[in-house]
């Protein structure tokens, strides 16, 4: 089924994102790495992802989306295999460059293709697939440790998953060749001035940086804080981590089911407000409540931010520049998703693991400020929920 290929690809893409935070304490012990070593791993990933994502527009034009995706799968699989086989700490940041570069190519190419060819509902399903993979990642690590006593088996399995999905993409190149006329992405009102488009892109980039930083920091560090800082059992903490990613998946499934019933900007209003509530609850609530209630609330709240921002990008910056804009947005997103958790690691090592709660609250407030700023002067550019129904046959799942 042609419509399913991007979804399978994004399940594989999400697996390592959920696994690394849970695997890190075990990786750190076996490789004799410092606590802030996770920050170095994420920084290497971020640097490679940033370059690959920002370059995806020109590379996609020259090589084509299928070649870009197959190459990305190969790089990601090689990097994950290197993590599984690493016997010294210094190897980990090096192979993380390969994993980051491959992930950046895949993420930008798929999102650009979907934003131009399908509706907001399919974008919701796409990112729900990523969240499903992220929710399965911690369980994969737990199963690997239970079965073999080591975290390495989980990374071998993830490398195999990328190789398998790369083969699927290579054998179904036609899925990425057809580019139907984009409908409903341009405003029918007066054309946007270049300064308006630049301002819109700048604010979108800021939202990606902070939103990804909030999501990544909560996903990567909550397990460590709940166990090492708040004395919660490993089982309950890993359940909380899985619930965070499950909340991410649940929110995006809801977007896939109901996303054409509410205007995207209204959904962004709701998600930003709920993100602040979830971050404050994680900081102030008792450990068990933080793990089992606040984390899934936070995961569900931030879940729709990425797919909604990607879906409205053509309306804000124009369809012709969307592939390049999405490359920049995702590069900025991974700068926040990798760089902010990396800096958080440095802060936690110096100020204490319990400072994670206040940091998450500050990020949520910054996200709200950027969102309010982005709302100014964009009401005429935003696609309504009615226009979203008419994109890609009404739901993003038009038979091909």
C-alpha cells in the first residue's frame, strides 16, 4: 500500500529517540562515560542532523527523494550498528554523526513530501507513527536487557529495522515520484510580502527550536531524574518514559482522526497551553504523579506542535519555498531537540538533577511567548479546517 510506506519509515525513525534516554544509564556504566556524556552524544547527533536537514532541499532536487531516503536509511543503520558494537566511549560521538546525518535526510525529505502532497490528517498519522516507534524504543531496551543483560541488542535491532525499511523504500521508489498539484496551500487573499514570509519563517524556526527542546529534554532526562533524583523505581520510571512517548503517539493519532475538524491555529493554542500545564505538573507534583500523569500530559500536549507547524508552512511561506523552509525548520528543530538536552545535561551535572523541572517550565513559557508572537498578523494566512478538508482529497488518504 503506497500510503503506508512513509508511516513505516517513521516508526523506524522514532525507535532510537525513545530508546536512548532509557539506555543511557546502562550505556554510561558499560562505557565508563560521564553523566554529561549523553549531552555529547546528542550534540554530535544534532550537528550531523542540522547539516543534513538544511541540505536536504538542494540534495533532493539533484538526487531525488528516493535516493535521499535510501541513503539516509543506510547512514542511520551504520550509526546504530556502531553504537551497538562500541567498546570505548570515544567511538559513540563519532558513530552518532552517521545516525544523525541519516535521520536528518529522512526527516526533512519525508516531511517536505507530505506537506506538499497530503493533508493535515496524514501529517498527524505520519508523526503518530514516529511517536509509536519512540514509545516502543524504551520497551525494546528493557527487553534487550532482560534477555541478554545488555542494552546492545536493542541497537542491533534498530539498525536492522533501518536496513529493512531502506530496502522497502528502494523497492517502492514510485511512492515518492508522483507530486500532485498542491491545493489549498496558498492563501486566496493578497500575496504575502517577502518581509512577512521572512518573519513567519523566523518565528516558525523559533517554535521548532523551543518545542523540540522541550520534547527532547523531557524524553531524554525524565527517566534519569525520576530514578537518580527522586528515588522512583526503574520499573515505574521506565513506565513513565514510555507513557510520555505513548502520549505523543496518542495526540498524533487524534490529529490523524480529527485534525480536519478544528483550525490548526486553534489546536496550536490548546497544545501550547497544555504543554505549560504538563511541565509545571512534572516539576511540582510528587514523583509518582510526575511519572504516570504529568509526563503523558506533556507528551500529548507537545505531540501536535510539529505536524501542525509543518502543515501550515506552505501557507505561511509559499509552496515553492516549502521544501527549503522545512529543511531549515527541521534543522532548527534538531538544534533544539539535541542542543537543548545537551546543555541541560551540563546544567544538571552542575546544579543537580532536580533542576530539570524548573528548566522544563521555562521552556514551556518560552514556547508560549513565541506562539503568541507568531499569531500576530497571520490569521489571514492560516488554512481553516474547511480548507484542510479539501487538501489531498479531503483527508490525506486519497487512493492512488
